């Protein structure tokens, strides 16, 4: 699992993810979102 900070608002598995908030998702999903600029990786110190 990886923590990401959302750049946009989106729906994921029936849950509304808001821009600017930090969420924990699977590493595979997080990597896709980071590449697509949908989210940014969060260091444990920031969370």
C-alpha cells in the first residue's frame, strides 16, 4: 500500500477521493496515478 495526495477529485471503488487529500491505495494503482499526474506520492513524514 502507498499513500498518495490527489491532484483531482475522482471516484475509486465507490469512494469519492477529493483533490488535496491523502489516501492509501495499492502500489499498482498509485504508480498509475502518479504517472498520469492524477496523484503525487506522499512521504511518511508528510502524512
